[in-house]
C-alpha cells in the first residue's frame, strides 16, 4: 500500500497576547497563496544561501520571524534578546582582503 503524498505546506508563527503564547502551525500552500500578494513577504532565494539550510540560516530565520512578530505585537519587543550579525556582502569587503 502506498503512503499518500501530503499536500505542500508552509509554516506560520503567530502570537496570542491574551494567552501569551507563540504558536506554529502548518497551512496548505494553496491557502496561503492568496495572502502573499497583500501581506509582508520576505523571500530568501536558496541560491543566496548556497542551498544550505544550516545553523546560521536557522538562526536568521528565527530572528526574522520574531522581529516581524514584535513589529505587530509591541509587547514582544522588550522580550527580544537576540541580535543578528549580518555578514558583509562581497561588495562590502575592503579592497585587498
């Protein structure tokens, strides 16, 4: 018996101020598609991270998610205790190095 292929899904991180909890849920990509044109979207082309989903990418993704939540839920801002060290882009590297 073949196992059915699950539908393609994305994850969403949300914050509920009433219960003071973060939630992660999976939504069908087809349900999310109509929202992508009207909401904040931060695309991360895989080529820009050399097709590697490692510790640095996971950290940046997590910090980005929490930072966006804090924009819309200001009560989270004082709780953010992370900083993102952005590596210099190739054009930012001083000549001769």
